[in-house]
């Protein structure tokens, strides 16, 4: 059990639950050098703790008191932070490289067009945020999930450690999503412990990361911490299994959407949600909340370790997810990999030197910006191939620059088959291990490949089938009323989408920045 759990405030948790119930080469895009804006306090290079959750929807963060007290209240929230492809491995590949999926070449979780297989085969590991920071004098540690299919999808040993990482603690065998059946690759040494309360994986990762943060090594560090929570089967720590009795999955207007007109034909065929499905999905939602409590404990523990070691003031702590998650919105069974808001918008909070406390920024930001931002703040080089930009200019406390991006590209491609090793993954991104809760009993939806634009006001989607969707997300935040038919903005949006789907590096940023006033 993490050491800080005994200190956790039950009153604080109750207050958060009450609030939740009431709510039911180098790029030149970075602003300033290492001595300006955020990070300009201490003369030493800053440290980074990057906490990346797995399939976290934004609603679940309301049940995390440590996240609120230690990160949100002490830092800045990006309220429009989007993943460019809402599926685990493509999103993680984009985070590591600062690129859209059409440039990473990683489209899905599995071979032949995705997964660790494709990332490794294309040589993408040779240049990632890990190699960029290590080249700038950082010690770099990864703790937890790397890329789907690691290491079995590629011709590497289970002891394989990718380039750039000085410390490596990642599951290399077993089924780590279950939290109790896994073998760790610890710096090239395989370890497996008999399942027990002491070997709950998220707690083990907390202890390993703790040691990394508190090490006597005086070099600056990047701790990339990637627990499997709250991914299905959303196994909670034993101490959290009885929490949140009676809590239901959110019921926004899009839940069991009454009128599916305007949605793609693939979704229009979905029947209304049954009472049995609603009860089962509510149970899944409770498990997801329960499983996230160990991550909330992790936040408290890591912040305390940084404080005890005297490193908190010079450390950026970033919290986010690889993609969002839908449960019943638009009649969809639990999953991800759509262009809808619940899947593409994820939590993003950052605290650290020069970051204003308690602030929310609504500028458009993306997971392709994470690597360039870390490199910028660390004084490292971001290769010219990166499509993203440093987020530094929108984190300084002033208004976003006038030329800040106005549109983001969203992508989605079908899997070309499943890898024979490991759990079966459906095209919509829902993992289906044998012990999965009955979360996917209804007819699955298999959306056609699409490209889409997310602007400050609109979501515009073009499907391979020729179907198109468009929503005014300001007037219609739950994306209920398609306004694509005959819309005069379609030509401009489609032209911009054509530019972005073929962009690379600087041309991506150029295509994102220009915008029509109506967008």
C-alpha cells in the first residue's frame, strides 16, 4: 500500500463526491527560451513527472481529491486538450513522437498497421521524447504501460529496453490490465511475484517511481508513469472495492440518444439501451472510479516524495490520459475511438515552476504537443519531424498568442486484423479479455475510417463511406444535431482537412493556425 494512503482525508473525498454528484531538427513554434516563462525560477533544469492514465473519461476526475488539491488547485487546467486518435497505442505513439498518426504510421493497437509492432518496425523508437531529454542530460524512467503489444509483437526479447530510457519498469508478460498477473521487465531483468495485496500493479509502480524520484542522482529527470487504470477490466485495489455504492454512469443528453438522425448509418442501427445494459454499465463505471483511487493515491504519494526530497518546486507534474471513454453516449457500448467529445477530450492538468495556480485555459491543445513542450522546457531539441508545438506560450498566465492554433486534426483507421497473441481487440477499441465484465453484450459499432477537424466551435467529420457530420459544439455540446447538410462552411472545412491529413512538421502548424472567423 502506498505510504500516503493512511494520511488521506475522508472528509476531502466526501466533499469531492458531493461536488461530483451535483455535477452528475528544431521546431520554432515554442515561445521563449529555457530562461523565460514557466521554468524560469530555479537555474537548474526542471524535472518532469508525466502521469498518463489509460481510457480515463473527464467525469471520473471529479472523484479524485488528491488530483484536485495537489494538481488542479496548484496548477493550470487545459479544458480543450484533445487526443488526435482516440485509441491507446496510436495516441501513445503520437505522445512519444509529437506526430499525427499519419506520420507515426501507428493507426491501431495491433499488427499489421499498428501496435508496438509498427512503432518498432518503422524505427520510431530511435527518436522520442525519451531520447530528446536523455540527450539533454536527463535521466529518464518509464514505469508501466509502454505501447500495446510490447514486447511480444516485435522480434525482440522480453528484456528489451527501448532507446532513451535509463530506467525501465514495464510489464513484459502476463495480463497487466488485471493488476495481479504480470511479469515486469526491470532494466532488462524479468521479475514475477505471486499475486497478493502487495503486488497490485499500480501500487508497485508507485513504489518504483518513488525510488526514482528520491534517488541521490543529481541529474534532472523525466518520470513517465503509465498505470493501466481505469482500462477494462478496471480492477480496483482491494482497499477500494466497496467505494461508490449506488453511483451511476453519467446520463448526459447524449446517453441513449433518443434521435439518431444525422449519425452515421453504422450508429443509426443501434437499438435503445436496455435496463440490463444500463445496470451493467453502471457497475463498470463504479469499477472505473474504484480503480482510479489507486492513481489518486499515487498522486499524493509522488507529490509527497518530491516535497520530501526538496524537488517539488522545480518539477512539472502533468496528468492526462491516452484517450477518453464513452459509456452509453450515442447508444454506444463502453469504448472509445470515435470523433465525439467524450472520446477525444481528455483531462490535462500541469503544475510546476511558473505555472499559475487554479487557472483554466481554453486554447486548443493536443497530445502531439506533449513531447515538444517537454523538450522546450528542458532546453532540448525537438526534431523537425514533430507536428506538434510547445504548450509553453499558453501556460505563462497571459492570453494565448494571437497566432495560436485554430483547428486540430482527428484521425481513425480500421484494424487490418488482430495479432494472435494476447486479448482480442475490437475495431472500436474495446478490449475483451475473458474476465471482462459484461460491458459489450450489445451489437458492436464498427465506424468506418474517418478524418475530422475540431475547431473552437465545430466538429466536422468525413467518413470513408462518404458520410459527413458537423456539430456546433458551442450551441450543441452533446453533439445531438448534425448540421452538415447544406452548410456553407463545409467547403472551407473540407479544404483545411485535406491540407492537414497530408501535413508534416511545420506544414501541420501552418495549416492549424489560419482560420476563418466563423470557425
